[in-house]
C-alpha cells in the first residue's frame, strides 16, 4: 500500500496552489506560508503569527486601496490521508491592517446546532437594515449589519477564493493581470476544488455514490 | 504578472513560542478566552480579529493536548 502523503507535503502543495492562483490573477508577490502547530497547519501571511490581521494588496493599480487577507487552518481528515480545510477566513479591507474592513467570509467545518458552516459579514449599513434591526432589538447590545452572519452554505459548497477573485474583477474593483487568461485560470482552479469536494463527498457516502453511478450509467 | 513563488519551508515553533502567540492572539481579540469560546460554539465571531484569534487558540489547544 502506498504511503500516505504527510500533512506537511499536502499543506505545502495547497499553499503553492493558492499563491499561484493569487499571483497569476490579481495580486503580485504574495507569499502565503505554512506553519506547523502539531496536527494543524496554518496558511497565512505571517507564519509566526497566524492571528495577525494583515492583508496583501489586490490589483496592480496603485491607486486602488484594496487589501485581501487569506488564512486557512488545515489538518488531515479522519482517514489520515486527505487534506481538510478545518477553518478559513477571506477578508477584504481598504488598508493593509484590515482596520477599514469591507467584509469577510468565515468558514468553520462541522458547526453544531444547525449553525451555518460558512457565512458572510458585511461591514456596512442601510436604512432598511437599521429599521429592521431596531424593530427586532431584544438585548442591550446594539445590532448592526456588520454583526450579522449571513449564511453562505455548508462544507461542500462554500464560497471559494475563486468566487471572491471573480467578484473583484467582474465588479471592476481591480483588473486581472491578463484578461484572456483570467477566466481559464479561475475556472480550472474552481474545477479542481469541485473535484476534490466530489471525491470527499463520495468517500463519506459511498452507497449513494454507487447508486448514482448505477442510475446515470 | 509576476512569477509564481515556490513555497518557503514550513515554520515550526516550540510549545513556549506557540503559547506566547496564543496569549498575544487572545489579547489582540479584545475578548476573554471564554467569550471567544462562546462565539466559536456557534461560529458567530463578533469581529474579524476574534475569528483569527480563535483559529490560533483552537490550534494551540489541539497541539498542547497532544503534547501533554
């Protein structure tokens, strides 16, 4: 039987893919790195402090102040063979310290009590939201749109980094390095993510997968 | 467009260093560890920093459990 790849090797391959995706689309010289926390690996900009709130510049146009923070917490799944994203954060802000935050997408697998594994927090306001939040305020803490956790799906179909990069380009917040190649790079990266998710879903429910193959053959 | 960078070697820290990073993460969150734990229970972190800090705290707890 082939030896299982180590968490170190899998994590380094993972971060190489992420760095490649970022640097071939809308970023320059981003080097996310891995740090080993014994059984858990971090992917972050500062491997000696993965909790540091620091982003990297998006877009080559220096006039645009837009910064992205990307952090992953990785481990092996329960078979000890496959890499699993335990938790991740993608955040967008107007400054590298991420103080002037615009929104973040937060994922943590296997939440209990029906809570969504992935959600979006938008730092903003509108009259409609203010009215609703005032009407429904129950506790002493003020509610605001930025404190709300808008559900965005579960483990398999959560928002991806590819989705976020597409959003930035299609909404014209930044230009890709290469218009023609951008779509194909993102599409291939997303397809790889989907393949991994499909394989994971099959591993966890072989009977349904077998039945589906039978039905569709 | 820039060249794709090779991955730097994985950073490894000893228990003392990881504990120090954990303590710093709790301090920078503006919450107590119990408050972070409560927010983590429902994955409803009050702030971006709280979420980032919890990622470090939870990793530390898993790693120190293995070492104890």
